[in-house]
C-alpha cells in the first residue's frame, strides 16, 4: 500500500506538472503572468491526478501485464 501511494504521488506530480505547463503554454503563451497561471492550473491538475493515479494504478498495471503477455 505504501508503494502504491508513493508511486501515485510521483506519477501524479510528474504528469500534472508537465501537462498543465504544456497546455498553459500552448493556450496562453509566455508572459509575466505565465508562472501564476501555470501554478493555478497545476494545483487543480495535481489534486485530480494524484488520487486518480493511486486508484487506477493497479488497474493500469494489470492491463499492461495482460498486454505484455
């Protein structure tokens, strides 16, 4: 359980930082307000990504194991 939570925290954090940053950059460009917009987008994305990664991680692993044979 500890490994599942840590993995979800790490995956959710990495993915939310990268995706929120990319989408914010594409939608609004870089200017003086970019860091604050990114931070707001990241906070929302992180709050969604981490619990989903923790909950769906085992399912994704089972699917991957089946696909890998």
